[in-house]
C-alpha cells in the first residue's frame, strides 16, 4: 500500500513542479526549523516574503533577529530543504539563501 502512495505522490510532484510549489515547501521547512508560526493566507503582512529564482531562495524580512538567525543556520537550513525536496522526488536543489 505504501508503494502505491509513493507512486501517486511521485506522479503528482512530476506534474506540479512550479516554483510556487517548491517555494511553499521551502518556506514550510524554514518555518518549522525556526519555529515561526504559520500565518493565515488572508493576512498579508507575513514575517517572511520569498521567491525562488535560478535555484536560489530570495527572502525579505524586516525582523533583524530572524535575518541573523537564518544567516547563522544557513547551511543547515539549505541541507534540510534539499532533503525535504528529494524526499518528495524533486530534482531541484536550493543552492543559496539571499536576503533582499
């Protein structure tokens, strides 16, 4: 039964390889690593705003403490993100986190 679920998840991930999907997976992993509470989608002013371009994650935040914390743990966060993406069968890997 688990093989069927894995096959279905793999097929779905092949179909939905958009940057928004990858970005949402990445942001969920960052929020879980840094213990950031998830904000409702209806509220516009989130703690982090992001986009993915050329295998790099661009982050924008006004919280300086959070920026420093992400910078200190950057390599661990990138490793966890890439592991999460490979678990869901994405071949794309995040190479760097850049602050805007």
